[in-house]
C-alpha cells in the first residue's frame, strides 16, 4: 500500500513543525514533502487531514491487558483498540496475568495471541520471579529474552527481598534488559487503601504511608548502583522518590522513571467520598507530592509519562475503598487530559508532551518509533487539537470505564492512528 497523508501540520524529526505531506509505503515513512500528487505519483489511499496535527505514534510502557486469565476485565483486542483510540501505536503489557509468561513456552504462546488479536504493537514483559508473586526462584532471563520478552517486571507486587532484587538485577544486566519495578514494601502497608493524611482521617480509611514506595526505591537505587543494571521505576507518587532519583541520576546510577497522568492531575484532596473509583496503586498523592512530581517532570528527573491502564469490572469499582480494586483506565484519555491541563495551561509545551509520551520512551528503551523521519516505521497519529469533547464511557473501546475523569471536558481528539502504515483507528 502507498498512502498519502496530506494537508497536515507535521511534528518532524526533532519536534520541528512543518506543513506538508507524509508518504507511507512498505510499512515505513517513505517521504515527507509537498505536492506529491501533482508529480503523477499513484497512491492507493489519500487522507486529507485538514491541517490537523500529525505526530509520532504515542508509546506507553505500562499497561495491563489482562489476558490471559482476566478477560472479563480486558482483552488484548479491547485493550489494543483502546490504545489506538488514544493515539498509541506501541504499548508494553505487564505480566500480572494467569498464567504469567514465566517460561519461554508461555511467552511464545502469548506473543502468538498478541500478533493475532492486537491492532497496535504490544511488547510483552516477563516476570522477574516464577509465578510473579513468589520470590523463591528467578525466571530464566536469558531464555525469556530469546523467546521475545521485552523487559522484566513483577508489576502489581514489589520485590520484598533485597537479595532477590540484587540477583535479578545481575541477571537483567547480563542480558541487557531493564528491571521495571513496582516499588511497594508490604510490611509497611498495614491494609492501607489511600494516601495517609488528613483526607484519609476524615474518611476514616486506612492510609498508605509514602515510605511504602520510597523505602524500596532507596534500596533498589543502591542495588542498581552495585550491579550497573538499568532500573526503571514505575508510577512515581511521592516527593521523596523524586528527590532520590534526582540525586541518583546526578551520581551516575542508571535509573529512569515514569509518572501517570492521574498522579499529575489528582490528589487525595479530590477524594470526597468513600468510593473505589479513586482507588489506585500507588495512591493519589498529597498536594506536596504532586508539586514534586510536576517539578520532576519539568526538570527531567521524571523521564516519561505512562498510563498504568488497568481495567476492572463495574462491580469491582462501584463499591467502597476497602472492598474495591486498585486501578484506573487511562489509554483513551491520557493525551487529551495532559494536553488540556498541561499544554493549554502552559505548564508544558506541546513538543515536550510528545517527547514524554513518544520520543523519550523510544529512546530510553531503544524502541523503533518516537519520531517522524524518513525510513522510520509508519506509526503515526493524527490529532485535532481544537476538537473539544467530554470524556464519556460510551465512547470507550476498553471494557472498563473505571476512571474519575468521566465528565471532564478536554481538547485534542485522536482522528487517525496508523500502525506500520495501516489505519487502525479513525
């Protein structure tokens, strides 16, 4: 297929904005210029995007597709459609599924299913330990890498033992893969369900101390320094974590990290009732924590934005905090929320937001994509930045609509999403 996207504003190469056309052919960006049709070149499809913005496909390194084992919450098909709807062309799926892909055979089976059902590119994490939740035995890192594992994570559970994490980092370093860490010390949880503080006291709910996260990060940073491993911290939520990572980068520790939109946009002060729709892990931050997260995003301490998309059934979220499930859906509204609340309010530039949600993830994890350049994969998103809409569950492709952002009015609507030159949304 030879495809032409014309009448476009294009975020090109190093985030330069040009007006022109994008020629897609053989799964790649073949040419960028103007007036290709006037040169008597035949195109199988021509899309006039009417001066809308053409950006590199968004990349999310932290999603939950739930399959296999939890298809009542989400599937590879519905989750990938949600990604395409949100402008994402690549997502990285966490391994907290059943069975978890902790052997080469299970990994290969998952990758076959992904290829069969997904409309976007899905990179599959392998767990760090057998069965993911049990720390008696590490997986075979070398064999899982050979089978196609993207990186290694026990997301949903923190590694509780320093010795296990140390050995995991050594194994990951040997195969040049990252340890992508959910940082949570179970011994400090004490049944907590939201951030400890005044609002938790008012709602009479057990609180989660910030040291639940930051204490494990402190431990792991020292282990990363000792092993040389690439250590990536999931969903930062505390000021102490930001401070430690900033210092660790200054002294040369190989650490990267991510923040989720809901931690940038909401705090525990927004929680007015005992409703599990607000229940996420890590919990919504205090105002001081949120300010530190934004500062870290602006000064480069925080490398990327990732959604932690986690779909649940209605019954799991239409209940109180104690009985509800942790998690929020995020793929379909992440860019619109960040554009409306950060770019329109001049906290971030549009170019910086695209870097945080596409260019930087690709660079950090050595992925193809992340920029519109000749010869790069034809993973492209078309956004109408002026299109205003209300976030409404009836428009979701995800099986879940567990998000407190329902009803928010936002700008920036995904008009088209192309993966390897194929239109998968729009």
